[in-house]
C-alpha cells in the first residue's frame, strides 16, 4: 500500500478530531477528540518513518504517546 | 500484497468509523468505547507500517491504561449531556466547516507534494525494523535526552495528580478524623457485662424517666449519639 493512503487516513482522523473539539461541548469528549488529533499525527509520523526507512519517526510517535498519557 | 491491501482497508475503515463514532455519539461512555475501537484499528495500521513496538505500546498503554482511566472518569463524573453552557451554537456549524477546510488543504498538499516516496510502498528496511531492540537502542543512545525528559514529565504528572487529589479532599483531614474518633461510646454498649446481663439499671448514669434506653443498645431512640461501627 502506498504511503499516501496512510497519510490520507491520518489527515481524515485529524480533521474528524478537530471537528469534534470545535463542535462538542462536553469537556470529556473534547479531551477524547484531542486524543484523536494526536493519533492522526502519530499515524503520519509512523508512515513517514516507513517512507524514509528510519526509526526516528517511531521514536517521535512514542514521545507523543507519553505526553498524551501524561495529561490524561 | 493483495492481503496487505485488504488488511489496510479493513483497519482504515475501522479507524475512521471509530473516530466518527467518538465525535457523533451522544453518550460519553459510548464515545470512550468507540475510541478504544479506533485505537486498536490504528494499532493494526501501525503493524502494517512495520512499527511493531509502537503498535504494542498503543494497545497496552493507550487502549489499556489510558482508556480505563477515561472509563473511570465517565463513571465518576457521570456523562451529563452538554455541561458547558456558554453559547456554542455557531461552533456547531463552524467546527465541521473548519475541519472540512483543513481536510481540503491537507489533500491539496498531499496531491501536490514533490515527495516521490509518497507514491511508493516505502524504503527498504533492514531486518528488525521497528522491533523493541532497535527502538530501545535508539532511546538509550541517540534519543537519551528526550527519553529522560519524558520520564520526568510522567513523574511530574503523577506527583501533581496526588497533590491535587489531596487538596480537593477537604481542608484539614486530621480535625475531621479527630471529631469522628472522639465521640464516646455510650455506657453499657458492647461490654462483656452487657452480654452476660449482670449490669443492673441502677448503675446507669441518670436515665430520663420516660425513655430508658434498653441495655441491648441497637436502635434505642432518644439515647446519646452513638458511635456506629467504623474501624
């Protein structure tokens, strides 16, 4: 599967999360939608790590997961 | 290769439907469950991208620990429908419009990109790409400083959570505890003499004539406040 497909999926997840952050008013659901946006970014990071053949993007994705676990 | 494509579409549809479920479902508990589904599908996508360790961490840490925490929050706070009252009527329309604009911009950027690698399946990878051995090696050599900063961040978050929970519990917890302990047990309750029935009414400390509490104790109306159980 070409890397572009993964990027399309990550962009759609990010946009769904952004729409949720703006439209929902329950603070808990807003936090969940922020997690969605972080996950979209994570998918893009891992996809680019696969594209370049390096593991640095996966390291970055793990750091993002740590931050998300920190403010949860 | 065909199997890879089928797996990709299954996982991508799962992730997208989970994301849509998080946003659209009214009950916050169900949106947490939809987020768990989304995270597990995303872990499958990570596996397809040869990121084994990230996928395992996603399932264990994210879909396991963090989501259990969210379920607890929903169970304690309770899912009120829309607690924030301030006017968000325009956001309900503008939010999806803004998201559509961002999506259009991102797709334009992706269609017009000059990156050749986007059209291909990715670079050649060495054996053991994305395994815990490689990731741990990078974390302890090249990315040691971000690793330490992340651990410090988690420590600060844990200590801060404990401090906040202590402050929210009450003003002076010791005073409250002392007030509970200092209530004296009324006479003739719970003694061996009461059980044996050897105490007589004459030794009781000045009972009122009308409402003499029975020495048996439980449920005696009008008696002094009693210390009921506890520790």
